[in-house]
């Protein structure tokens, strides 16, 4: 019997457990992860960007948690001697029709309380990134880079040091609600807890359905594929270069990111993954794919974004098309300058009525809290999301 049982050993699950422990050190906490290591999926395949809170709707959970989480993350890294670099990024408009969108984004950043923004003319862009092409842009000083796997593992280390238990290699198969408690059945054992918190990422909807059969969102997995710049071409990118997001597509578009671990990544695209943990094009789970395709909400999303989605899929199979997209930002990049990089899969919740859920989604009922949507910027926001959930958790069990 424990006070709190957290399902999922990614950065959000670990941060949530850590913030609950910090809020009330007397509580007994157990975290269960199906893999044999922590932070294997979204956290371990993260691009490592410390987000500023620029893009998100003012007042949304994403905006509030990202901006608070940004400060908490930097403090945590300093306290625990985890290297990070607040190098800043530039956002670049490469076509005339993007200029009003660039201005809107600039205003949104100001609404979200970011300061130190700097508008950049065509010539000023070159001062930050000598090889970039653009009509105008702006500089965001709050953006940085860090290794999120190191951050997550430190969360886990501190949890255990302060008395929490972490069980690896145990997959949750069922959850049964009792009176004032919840029983969690795994492939290895049975556990009883006063409160269960679901932070299962790519399988969060499946876990949620065990206690809330009527949950009306489905996780649609989107794979983001990257290339890396060859060592001799890394000089083309100093820090981070982003395009103005396409308003006709719910992702940020291909960009350049200097990595905390070294090297420069170019990407990602965004294509439907044919398996929830499908990191390669050849990874297919026909049952999971059929579920995605049959979901009414996804069908509406596909109908709305099919042109852009087709372009993303084409880039997935055509290196020359991928290169062409990157050349809009850095024209000197050539196809032979790129080597295949890694890929990540984003757990994106989609409602039945046809929208990709734009904000973090936390569903609460007695004895259970389900985190049903926590894509980017969840890593940056992790300690703030953990605080948000901890406040709800403590109300339930005090």
C-alpha cells in the first residue's frame, strides 16, 4: 500500500513524483515504468530545446507551465550541475506572406511576458547566423539547449535518495478502483495506492481508459525525423534557427538545433507513425495503425491537413525534398551535407470531434489523475507540470 503510484518513467512522470515528494516528504511514492530504463521514449528522443513559451496561447496551461517550468528547470540544472546553454534562437520569415505571421508571433511572445526580444532586419539576422536567409526575424534570448535524459535521470536519482521506489520492466495491465483506493496490476505484481497518476505518454489514453472508459481522446503518434549536419558543415549553424510556423499545420516546421550532446540537428518533419513506438519507417503495428485511421477525429484532421501532410510524408522518403525545405533557411546546405539522424515520436492527443488537442490535458477524478496530453514543451515545463499535478494530488489525499 502506497500513498501515490505514478505510471510512466518519462520526464513528466518523474517530475510529478518529485514535486509531490517535495510538497509532502512523508508520503510513500512508487513509480512504475514498463521499460528497463527511465526516459526511453519521448524524453530520450527529445531534441533538447529549452523552450521560451513563445508559441502558446496566453493563459493556456502550455504558456503558464512553460514559462514557470523554464525558470524551475534552469534553477534545477544549476543546483545539480547539469550543463545547459541559454544560447537564444532566431525566428526567420523567408517569404513576404510570412511577415504578418512573424509580427503576430512577436506580439504573442510579449503577451506571454517574455522580455529581451529583439527584432532583426535582413542584415541583422546575419549578425546572429551568418549563413541564414531571411527577410526579417527576431531573437529570443530565453531559448536554450540541455540533455533532457540527464535531467530526467537526476529526477529519478533524487526521488530514490529521498525514499521513493522506482520499479522498472513492469507494464501495467489493469487498474481496479475500490473505495478510497486503487489497485494497479502489472506484469510482475499487484499494488494498492490511495492515488494513481497516469503519465504514460504514448499509451496515456490506454491507461486512462482502464479507469475512465468514456475518455474521449486518442493518442495519435507523429514521428519526427531528423538529419544531422556533417561535422565539417556545422559552422553553417551557430545556435538555433526556426521558421515562422505554418498556420495550416499544427507543428513548427523543419529547423536547425545545436545539440547539448554536440552536433547540429536539422528537422523534424511530422508524419503519422504506423506504431506508437514506431521510430523507423519500417515499424508497423497494424492494430495500432487501424485504431489511428479509424478514429473520427484523426479522419477530420487528415481531411483538413492532407496537402501539408502529404508534403511531410514526401520529405520523409525524399532526402532532396527535405534538403530543399532546409535551404529556405540556410541556402548553402546541400544534400550531401546531411547524414541520417534519429527520430522521435510525439504523443499527440486528438479529440473525437476532430482537433489535435492544443493544450496540456489533465483529467481528474477521485483517486485518479490522468495526464492525457503532454507533448512539447512538456520537457521544459516538467517541474511546473509536476507542481500543477502535485497541488491536485495533495488535495485528494490530505
